[in-house]
C-alpha cells in the first residue's frame, strides 16, 4: 500500500490533482479524483506505471499487473459526489468477509482522515468539499460526513458496460 501512496504523491507533484476519497484494497483501488489542469489519463498513467514498476521490482514480477485499463466515470452533482465517496469509503466493510469491523480501523482509506480531521492528510486530499454537500439533518463537519458514510449504503456503477442512465440505489 505504501508503494501506491508514493506513486500518487509522485504523480501529484508532477501533475497536481485533488482527491475527495480513496480506498486501497488488496487487489484494486478506488479514487474520487479531480484533475486540476492535466488530463486524468495522464495522471492515472503516471500512478499506475510508478506503482507497477515498484511492485514488479519488489516482488520480482514479470509482465502486467493490471488486467485492463482503469475505469473512470464522471460523477454528476453533489448527491453523486456523496454517494460515490460513501461507496469508496465503505469498501472494506462491504466485502464478502469484511476487512475490518469499523471503517475507522482501515488505514488504507481516506475515511479515518474524515473521522478525525485533526489527523495529518496528504496534500492532495480535499476534506473541505464533501462536508458542505451533506443533506439536511447533518452538520457541515467531517465527523458528520463520516457518520453519513456509516448510515448511507450506496450502490455505485462500476461496470463500464452497464447501460447509461442507471441510477444507483441509495
């Protein structure tokens, strides 16, 4: 996981971007990312190349480590940002066998950095926007955003071959 964090920092220093949510799983990762001026494809290329080179060197791996190109879909509006970020943060407890009992205990996610907004965060993580998008009934704080993630389980489209216009269930 540290290799992926280093790859993201390297890409950030070369092609600045903002991340609203991330979660590194054992065999994939999720990013809610916004490119600032460079194409997202360039940023993802740097992250994936840097990580794959590091992984190959560390484990003496030969060949590709990714099955296919990254999947990207534009998120539409404030509700979409909340739903996708919640989906990303809930990944460790939504697996067949949950990886942790409490989301705050999963260290390879931005969720703990929202649950404790005094914790040091990487410079590319924006913890200001999502709390401002919270619906009525939630205070505009990161701790309340973390509570939102726990209370609202969103299904988010991941398959690029699914029909367009499918609205994820909330």
